[in-house]
């Protein structure tokens, strides 16, 4: 598994790319949940959004680990 990625001479941690991908996946998912009215059932929306992001990040990293190995 690669630890760092070279982008035009700047070394970026591999986790930063997975974090960006998880964030990109969370944006449409959050809009979908808001349009469906799901957030009426949630006590603390920013806390739920953070938990959703962490779950997505874990899924992306796990999927990448299994795919790249």
C-alpha cells in the first residue's frame, strides 16, 4: 500500500486523498437525506454529519485496502 503520493513535487499523504473522496461522497448523501426529511429525526445535525463522514471514510479506506491488495 502506498504511503504518500507525489503531486508535482508535493508529497500528499494517501489518507488525505481518501478523506477527500469520502467528503465528495458525503455531499450528495447529505443533500439526499435533507430532501427526504431525515434530519427531522436527528437530534444534532452536525454531529450526525460528522459520524456519517467517519463511517464513509472507514468504508472507503476498507474498500481501497481490499481492492489494492
